[in-house]
């Protein structure tokens, strides 16, 4: 499916099926991500979000269907009406353009920070070691870890490890960056610094981003499109504005209720809590407040 303006999408899922044994996780999934888009996938645990990212990263095999990166088939192509698997060399070539940051950092524990970062640029891109080190130092500076290049991952805090993982992904100059719950394993007080770095990356580059997160404020700040998944299917899609002011589907409302409702008042962004100051909630007709009316002086309730 081409984008409406005819541009080739950065990522296209076409009739994608993924099974683990008898478990069907994705069944005929179709969606596209335009170049430069920042798309956040939300949805309950087990809805297939990680699987989608891992398929793009070729860490999982596709059971059926096709994924296209920049219009090029990633792992399988249709040739004379037949679905054929492409050579590993082809996959490797396309995967060079994609970076991923994982919930559990996944750094190489036996390598120093700088070795982690230069590994792929040197061995996959064929960059000279000197150039790779110079670039890695720039990235370490960007993520605030210039003094840690000789440390080993396990000597670092979780937040520091994740910043190294971000630098490692950026060292490949990816066209597409996949972020899978990158702050879920971090202590709450350091979540903000990691998200701040990613926000800067989003603002200063045109990297296409596919993001899985439960940090709804981050999703709102960074993404221009949100896809709500349940059971491997897209339940609802829209802009962050639409999602957080007037979600259409009950399934989406239930999910957002669980992740964004005010823990004390139970207030939802699109529906002030009964008894809250201002006009009382009118359950029969959901309100569609403007952005300003969802934002309090103390900060956004999301
Ligand atoms: N390696 C695997 N083997 C078997 N089942 C898996 C595997 N990976 C994921 N699944 C199953 O696929 C479904 C989707 O998982 P996942 O993509 O991790 O969801 P999410 O990231 O939305 O929580 C779940 O039912 C999960 O148990
Ligand atoms: Mg997951």
C-alpha cells in the first residue's frame, strides 16, 4: 500500500502473519510507516508489539506475508507469484539501515562501552576503527557519558547502560530506529533523562521511529501517530491529540484508563473526574476538550 502522496513508505507490513508454534500472534497485519514518521504502538501486554519490532529487525522469522523497507522486500519477495525467501546477505544489507534499542539494553557485557559502540560500524559498515571511535566519542558526549568509554556495561547503572545502547544504535546512522519499552527496566527517577535524550534525537534528526512505550507523555511529545494494538490487530489509529482527548474505541479507553488515569482522582485526560472543578463530566456525550483544557498549570495530567 503506497502512501497517499505516492511516496515510498519507510516500513510496510503487508499481510504479515507470525506464529509461534500454534500461537498466532499476528494474522494478516497491514500498516505503513511513512519516512520520518514517529509512530507509537500501544496496547496491552502480549498484543504483539515486541514481535512487530523484532520482525523489522529480522530477529524473528516471518511466518507469512511481506515486510518492505523503503520499498525493498526485507526477507521475502514475490517472484512469479511465488513467495521466496531472500538470501541472508540481502537481509543483512537492509538491516544495516535499522537500529533497535531494547528494554534490557542488550549490551555486549565483555566489551567496553566504546567497543560496544564501534563493533557494528567497523564490522558491518566497514568503517575504519579510527573513524568509528571518533564518531562513538561524539555520541557518548551527546548522551552524557564521555567519561565512561572504557567502562564495562555492568559497571554502569541501568540508565547509563541504556544511554550507551542508544549511542550504539545511532552509531550506525540508522534510517529507522526501533525503541522497545526502553525505559521499562529503569528506576523512575532516571526515566526522564533517557526520554530526554530520545526527544533530542527526534527533534534533531529525520530518523523514522517505531516506538513501543507506556510513557504516554513521551508518546504524545514525540510521535505524530499512534496505533493501538490488541490481539495482534490494530484497534484504533490516530494522532496523539485524537487519542488523548477523544479515543473512539472502548478497548482504547479501557487501556488508556489503566495507563494514564490519575492514580488519585481517577481523572482521564478526556473526561474530568466527577466532582473536579469546572463542568461535571457528562458520560453520555464524551467531551472533546482542546489541548489547553487538558493541561493544568501544574503540568500535563498525562
Ligand atoms: N519466542 C516466543 N515463543 C513463543 N511465544 C512467543 C514468543 N515471543 C512472543 N510470544 C507470544 O507472542 C505474543 C505477543 O508477544 P509480544 O510481541 O512480546 O507482545 P507485547 O510486546 O505486545 O507484550 C504473546 O502471546 C507472547 O506470549
Ligand atoms: Mg513487548
